[in-house]
C-alpha cells in the first residue's frame, strides 16, 4: 500500500468514527458533504488548485490536498464535540 492510499484509508476510517458523533447533522451524508465542500473551497482559496482554476497542482495533488483538509476538519470537529 503506497503512502497516498494509506493516508486515504486513514481519512476514510476517521469518517466512520467521527461522523456518528454529530447529532446536529441530519445524516452522515450531510457531514461528509459539508467537509468535502468546505475543504475544496478552502484549498482553492489558499491557492491550492489545478491549472484550470489558476493553480499549479495536478489532479492527484489537489485530491491529496482536499483529503488532508477533510481529515484535519474532522479531527477539529471531533474535538469540538468531545
């Protein structure tokens, strides 16, 4: 398993641990959608974008950036609930 796949597996594992803790969310999909949506826009706002959006990242690099941000966001949200 390469580093990216291992990282992605860790993020996905966090979804299933963190998401059920959000009672204010209607569904798991709502929490996942919000995390992805915010992470994508934050990455682009910070200049971490693909060339079609004025950045310099490849699609894989952009995806890795978003996955990292999702993981961080879920950790922060989990801490706020605890």
